[in-house]
């Protein structure tokens, strides 16, 4: 949350090759995935007990890489936990020039920089399935996060199940009306999940200027809710019209602070006393 155009040529050609390969094997396949801006991940679980973990990252002007990891997997008898046993890595590096063929290397899965997450919990929400790992790493956020924290961010803000974050999903339904069953979340991660939306009001507004350069500033907000009200620095609160987002970055017992970088923010439109919520129904 504190959340590169992929060239269609690469995406189409690689996806087609991958799909064709699976079709030739004539094996049922379950696909989990996420797709970001010029990056993404696909996990194919084949019915013969093998998996293909595919990750890609491309630059805006071309070039990038695609990593495929192969191995076997197991799902426990309760169908709650997935374990991957990776054995081989296929790394394709794409030069900036489109006409140049990618450099492909095959390596055993024993180099730290190429290793993947291997243990997941399978969470259910009607027909939707989510694979979450408690492994911490830095994604697009400046802070270390794991799948549970990212999932909590999307759930708290109401973006799930219509859209998902940087975690693996096998999605069937976008219009789920029932609440997600928080009993599935392990105790150590429940503190990140809100049982109901949090409401707070703007207590003070300050413009922080870095230099005389145009738009080189941000707006700092003090809110009247803090740690005692379950506010944490992973939350984003927004106004009812959805035009003002405040990302919380520091929390005290009875108040919190957040900021926005909207250059044309108006304190007349959103004065002291304006209400914000983690989710508006």
C-alpha cells in the first residue's frame, strides 16, 4: 500500500508457450496469480503433483526478466496448507531491443537470490481461494510486508474481492456480499485485520515544504484516533467522495499522523473536522 508497461509481444508469446505446454501434457491445472504494473506471478498446480512458478518483471522502455521454477507440491489432508518442493530454475533475460532473443539459463534451485516462497496457507472465501505466506520481504512498499499484511490492507479498505494485491489468488467471484471469515487468519496476524471500519476526523493540517521547486511538498494530517482505536501504520483512510486518501505513517495512543501528496489539495474543501474511514459502505 505504501502499493513499468509490459510489452504485449512478450506477454502474449510467453503466455502462449506456457499454455501450449500445459495443453500438450493434457493435465488438469489450477492457476493462482497476481498481476501488477509490468510485473506479475503465476503458480500452476498440475494434477500430477508438479508445479510451475512463473514470475516476470519488465521495464517501461523494454527489457526485463522471466523466472520459472519447477518442482513438486503437496497439499495436506485438510486442504489448508500447500508446500512446494522446487528443483529447477529457468531464467530468461530479455534485452531492451525487441528483436534480440532472450538469454535463457537453467539452474538448480539452490541460489538464495532465485529462491521462492514454498509454504502457503490456503484461505477460502466462497469459491475464491487465496495463497498466503508469512514470509517477510520488500515488494513495492518501502516497508517489509508479507501476504497476510497485504491481504489485510485490501480487505480493510474494501478493495477485496473486486481487486487483489500482491498475493496469489484463484478468483471466481467478484461480487461476494458475505464477509470474509477472519477465523481462518492465524492469531499472530489478526491484529492487522479490522472487524469493522475505523472512522477518524482531521484534527490539524500542515503543509510541509521541501524546497522552492513547484509541487515539492506534501500535506501532513493529524487525526483524532490512534492506537487505542486500532489505528496502525498500515492503514489508509479516505473521505466519502474517495478523492482524499491519507496514509497513516505514525501512531500514538490517542492520535495518528498521515500524509497525502495531492498537489491541489484544498483545506477549504476538506477542513479540520472532515471525517475519513477505512471503508465506506
